[in-house]
């Protein structure tokens, strides 16, 4: 009887070890949930909501004083722990995915952008970041707000967590498309929101 009981105890111990919390927490579904926690938001508008006029472009004609072409404030959380820097790409989804804004080399210690980032290649905030020159309805570094006066378009903001501290292949003369490709190649995770204007 005693010899028959030993294997049974061994089986019970083995089963208990197999159900340990440590094993359960390292399952693929748990790691997938951690990755999906990466989120982007704005204090200016809710995801899918209306982008305020202060963020619309000033180059489309008219004299609406509410339009100031100020970049939207953005906040993100839950980024991959391996992120070495961030980049943001804004596109007009209803106008052939036209890129309106690229800012990159955002330090890994940063988790937000203020409203109205300087229209400069190297803005004052966040320190170390760089922006691509926008060539289109305006010619400037950085943010070019929504410019769709006769239609309501959807604009997408994507924050990319990158595996590099700096995108050294880019310069002040790089195009938005070149920058977007470099960002995509270095992305280890991303989060997005959209707004209507």
C-alpha cells in the first residue's frame, strides 16, 4: 500500500507545479495583453471625435481667427519596455493618406507632447526631437493641421515605439514619405487615435 501511495503523491505534486501562477502569467495570451495596452489619447478630442478648429490649418484661405494650425496635445502609455525613442505620424485618411506631420527622435523618457509644438526642425519641446518639412498647402517644419474646408475628413495620429534612439538616416531635407518608411522599419509597437475635421 505504501509503495502505491508514493507515485500518487508524486503525481499530485507534479500537477500542482504545472498549475503554478508563474506558469500561467507567462502564457502567450498574457504577453499579447501587455502589448495591446499601448494607448494614445489627446486632451483636445476623444478618439473618433471632432478636432477643434485651433488645430486646423491656416493656409486654406479664409480669415477664421479660431484656426491657428497648433499641433494637438498627445499622451501615450503602456509602450513596450524596449522602446528607445518615439515618433508620431499624422495622416489624412480620406486624402490618399497624405502625411500632415512627422515628429521623431522623441526621447524614451517622454510620454506626451504639448499643444502647439514649435514649427522648427528641432523644436524646443520635447528636447532632442526633430520634425520633417511639410510641403503642400503650406511649407513649414512640423505640424500642418486639417485642411478640408468642403468635406469632413478623418485624420489619424499614430505614436510609434522605436528600437533606435535616433533615426540618423534622416535629415532636415528628408521627405515625409522617407521619414515614414524609416519609422515603420524601426517600429516595435504603435498606438493610434483618429479625429474628424
